C-alpha cells in the first residue's frame, strides 16, 4: 500500500511559500541593482564662481549689465548683481541625479540694494529678483546653470 505523506493542501502551502520567497528574492535583487547605480549628488559649485545671466524665460538677455549669481557652498549663501542693484539670500540644493544633471533647489532672497537708476533697469531688476525664489530645480554643467520653475526654464547662466 502506497502512502501519500503530503496532502494536497500541504503541497499548495509549500508552493505558496516558495513563490513568495522567489518574489522576495527577485525584489531584493532588483533593489540592489538600483542601489548600485550612480548615487545622487549635489552640484559642485566652487566658492566665488560668478555666473552671468544670458537668458530670461528662454529668451536671450536684452539689457546690460547682465545680472550675476554667486553661490557659497560652505555657508549656503548666494549674492549677485542686477542691472542696477545687488542682492543676497540663501540657497539649499538637494541631491539630484547626475545622469540628468537636475537638482532640486530652493532660493530664499533676503534683501537687495536700493540704488536709483534708469526706470527700465529698475524694472529689469524687479523682474529678475521676482524670478529667483520661484526656482524649483536647476540643471547644472561645469559651464552653465539653468534654473527652472517646474518644467519651465526661467533663468540661464554661463560661467563668467
């Protein structure tokens, strides 16, 4: 007489456990491949580098002097010149994907100069000053920075 040691329910339970373990192993392997990919990082701003504005809202700059932007990675401070005045504030840049060169950034302006100059230049200063804190992320290369508000390019700079 032949005895069956495992019931049908036992075989089903064993198969369910084996399938669950296989799934977990697959997920763990997929996760480790992702972890081995290029790690997220922050762009390498050099202290004192001067970035000069070349475009606003995707259009070439039409006035001079062109605004500038300077990052201080040691303190998280920014400053720069506008057509007529200076400005200063804080920034925090967060790790992004170096493959896409896109990085989340927050800019908080704290103040600006109050020199008087031609009305057109004051208006240009006001437009520029209003755009900086709208930045949500940046695209970085060693020679250019583009600031975006969501997917819209708002300010583009080149290293001076």
